[in-house]
């Protein structure tokens, strides 16, 4: 428990991935992209043609998820699925399996195992509320739906993935609703979280704010 944790939670495309990754790099901490674990689980289910509401089967797959992470790349059973898991339909599938309590439970130990070395920056929906309640710093990043949709649009475009703004806003609102209304680990700020609205901020400014807060508690 000497390994300090910073949690960065927030809705889809709030910028938490970019911010968390840069903060981790700056501090020399490990980085956990917990959303990737839900995406990998969803991809495994789809590959195995398991229905996305088959809680028992998906939880069983999540418990032995053959994934590893290396230099920003994500592997599932040794196959590089970095781009595949970022696809919008995998995000939507991930949010569907993420409502299943046994699937969430099955991913707990894997998430805890990232807590090694000097420290950990963990990003997701329930990092500060459920997985790392003893984090030294909890941040909740938000941004307007418009700001988030246009960021996601840019990201996808840069990767050469076709995207449509109208569909993105629709997916985003649908995904927010599902993440916020589920009974197990809903998306909400921890009572002791700092809330940061990044709608009018650059990633650099958001990173600096998190580092400033960390300097106060470290
Ligand atoms: O953050 P990302 O968009 O990659 O997450 C994909 C989906 O996984 C989210 O919409 C959410 O439903 C789920 N998720 C979750 N808890 C986390 C991280 C992600 O429920 N800690």
C-alpha cells in the first residue's frame, strides 16, 4: 500500500485517457486504462459469439482474460488489437457488459494487479469510488457533450476510422446514460474527488492542474 494511486474517472471522451497517460509518464507511475479491460472482454465475447447479456459466460471469460499491455499496445491472446478495441462499436459493447455485476467483479483482481512500482494512475468510471478508494488523489473529469463528441471525432479521424458526428453524439449520450444509471458502480464522482471541467481546456492545462493537486497531497 506504499504504492500511491491517482484516480481519474469521468464520462466517455472527457479526455481522461490522455490526461491520465501523461500524468503517469510525468511522475514515472504505472498506468491503468480500465476501459480497455471492459473493451477486451467485450471483444472476446463477440469473437466467441457469446450474447452480450450472458453474464455467467462473460464473467468466466473476464476472469482469465488473456490480455497484455506493452508500449501503448494492447494484446488479446498475443494478437495486437490496439485499433480494434478502440472502435466505437466495441465501446458500446463494453458499456453493455459493464452493467453486469459478475463481470465487474471478475475484473477486480486484474485491475488491482496494476498497482506496482512507484505509483499508479488509473482511469475509468469507478477507479476512485470502487477499485482504489484509498487513492491519494481522485479526479473527476467532465466536459460538455459537444466538446467530447468533437474530441472523439478528431481521434477517430486521426486513426483513419470513419466517423459521423451525429452518430457519435448519439452513442455518447446512450453510453453516458447506461454508465450513470446502472446499479453496480455507476459513473459518479467520489465524494472526495476534485471535479475538473475540461470543455475549454487543453490537455496540457488539465495535466498541469492534476499535477498541481498531486503536489499538494504527495
Ligand atoms: O473508457 P472507455 O470508453 O474505454 O470504456 C468503455 C466502457 O467500459 C465504458 O463506456 C464503461 O461502460 C465501461 N467501463 C466501466 N468501468 C470502468 C471503465 C470502463 O464500466 N472503470
